[in-house]
C-alpha cells in the first residue's frame, strides 16, 4: 500500500505526462476530494473484499471492510519498505531471495531470452510536474482522512505480518527433533 499523498501526486504526474490531465494540481485535487472520489484507497480495498464494482456507502462504513481485507492478507506491504520486505517474504514462501530490479525504464531480456518493454517504455518520458511538499501532504491527508487512517493501519499490519513471516522462516529452518 502506498501513502495517500505519494500515490495521488504520482498519479497526477503520470496522468499529466500522458496528456490526460492539463490543469493544475490544485484543480485536480479539488476533483479528487469530491464525495464520489473521496478516499479512493479505502473504497478500492472495501470493494475488493466485497467483490463489487462500486460501494455507495460512506468512507466511514467502508473502512472496516478495507481493514478486514488487510486482516485476511498473509502479508501487507508498504511501498517505502518494498526492498527490505521482499527478502523475508520470498524466504517465507520458499522462493530464492535474489531478483533483478524491474522498476526501471527500457527494454530487458526476460527469462526466455525474449526482449520486452518495461514501464515506462524506452522512449516514453514521464515528467515530475509537481513535487510533494508539506503543504500538499497536509491537504491530501485533510481531503482523504479515512485513507490516511487505512494507511496507518496498513503500517501496523506490515509489522504484524513481518513478525509472522519471521516465525515461519524460523520454524522452517529448525532441525527435526
């Protein structure tokens, strides 16, 4: 899960780079704060739990559903900790703890020695029109308080699931007695 201000500013920069958005970040954030767009992360997780396209209840009613989904997850990751979490996650799954970082632009050769494009494509340029600052961060948290609450909960769940992963890894390496 990604911190709401990080996610929204990144989405704005992406959409602006693609030519989908042409207005200012302030205008775009005003649209994102409308009730139909309010707390998009909470709505997404609640709808994923319920297997429905659109839940029409308020974000306050969606939050318990979103938290329930995160409680059901074997592992809850948060974007800033991805690099440090992949090792314990892969180990607990019995997978090799080596990987090639694919989060780069360009063309690579995959495991079948075939070339494929990465996102963004080699000639595609994504621009950073807006940098996240304290003012924007505060505004987004104020506009999407339930998403902030869900993100804080996800950080707690990350710690719990990492503890569970470590105990699984330890149990897997204990000698039979």
